[in-house]
């Protein structure tokens, strides 16, 4: 799967399932499904691509292959990733006092978004 994703082939592209349900809704007898990946997904992908020796294919996988597949124009916005020391993922407190816990991969991710343009 990693070899396919990091190959640069146009039929493989990023897709995330981001489900930011409150902890109280996730950890209940009828919990909400899904994994909240939005805060750290791109850093996790960068880590995987780097370990595979294919970091140069990340932008194509994350930004161009999906729109190409669906016949859409790519987004003009850009992000800058930086590699820093691994950090623990922090819970998010919503305006109504609910706690949302983002997905944390098995090993801590060293890549993060440093700016948006």
C-alpha cells in the first residue's frame, strides 16, 4: 500500500476521513465512527513518504492526483511543511467545552504545517 501511494502514479491520491466527534460521543455505548485526522494527517503522510524515500512524490499525491482524477482544477492555496522534533498530539477543546482527541499514529510525527499561503 505504501509503495502504491508513494509511487507518484496518478491513480493514487490522498483521501482522509476526518470525524471530529467529541470524546463523550466517541466513548459511549453507541459511539460515533470515524477518526479525526485533520490536525496531523499531512504530517503523517510526509513521514511515511520520507521513510519510503519518496518525499518528492508527496505533493503530487496530496494535491494534484485527486483533482486530476475528478476533472477538477487543483487548489491554488499552498502549505509549507517543516520537520521538527516529534510532538505528542494535543486534545482540542471546543467552544462548548467538549474535548476532541485527534488520531495519533503509533509513532510520533516530526512533520507539521508551518505556514499557509
